[in-house]
C-alpha cells in the first residue's frame, strides 16, 4: 500500500471545468495502476477512470469524452481533467492505486476531494 493525497476539488457551475491531482509521495509510482473513483451522497462509490502502468486508459460511460486521466511517472502524479461538468458529477473524488500485477485490486486510497457542480 502507498499513501495518496488528492487536491484540486471545488465548486463550479454546470459546464465548468476542474482538474484534480493525486500525488504519491513515496513508492515506485510507475509500478501502480491508478484510478479515480467518486461517491455521491447516498450512493455507492463508482469508478470514473483508470490508467495502467503502460498508459492505457479506461473511462466509464458517464464521463467518456468529458474527462481525461493522465499520469506523470517522473513527478509521481495522477491527474483528472474534468470538462463540461454536470450536477450529476457532484461527489467526493478518490484517487486509488493497485499493484501492476493485480491491476483492478485497488488497495490504497486517498482521503478524497470534494467536487460540487451547481446548475
């Protein structure tokens, strides 16, 4: 497991943009599959986007075409660029890490950063 720290949340109006960042202060960042999850009030946590060690990305349908996940292995950072935000995107966003050999087994989580989109 590794420590993860998110930043970049905030409040925007519908149609606006935000950029979330997650830093992994220690550990070999390039060996981790990374992902963003979110949890809206009263709902279960859901996946948003993921990126493998080789850079392959995957997006869930609700954010496809609007969000972009990226990683910088030299800086140990994971980003999520969110455009055309909608009220349905409101929630707590979490950064997660999984070992490269078990890419979907996310076992490290950040504390979360709040995103609020108003109509």
